[in-house]
C-alpha cells in the first residue's frame, strides 16, 4: 500500500525472526568476507532481501534498492579484525594499511549514512512514557 504511494523502506532484519526469508539466507559456516547473496523476498518482487558478509552476516530487506548483487559503492572502510575465515581476504584487500577503498553493497552504504536519523528518533522516543 505504501509502495503504491511512492513510499519505500529498507533496513536490517534478524534472521531468527520471521522478517528475513529463510530461503534467501546463505547457511554456509564460513562465508567469504564481503560476499553478497539474496533475491526477491516476496512473490511480486517488491521486497528484496540481501545477506552481506562483513565481520558478521548482515541481513537487509528493502522496497527501495534493487539488489543486483554486482551493484556496489566504493567506500573507505577501516580494516576489520581478522579471523580464521576472513583473514586471507582481509590481508589481500588491506595489506598493511588500516583503511582501504572497497566496494560495498549500495544498501549498506545508504543504511550507514541514514541510520543516524533512526537512532535520534529512538533516543527522543525514550524520553516519553507510553
């Protein structure tokens, strides 16, 4: 209904809830760092689901972003902590540098830029009792 009015939404979703479709989740134990997977989360294709492997798996749902998996925004990123599963990719991308410009999914870039507004609203709402 909101989509018909030109209003969209996107954000993170927890996998253990009912929000993220289980068939879109990549259940491999060691997903390569910075890898993405996903697809349509509803039969009409109006809701898209994306899983992106950062230090942990991050799951997004969106009615705004078209989640072509090769779509990305080059962003300066801090070097994440290295683990046994992501170590080779981290060393290949960052070498000895603490920061690097790497492509990340466009939805991740948008979320990182605009989530602050949601945090401020949540903070203001906490001042009032319901």
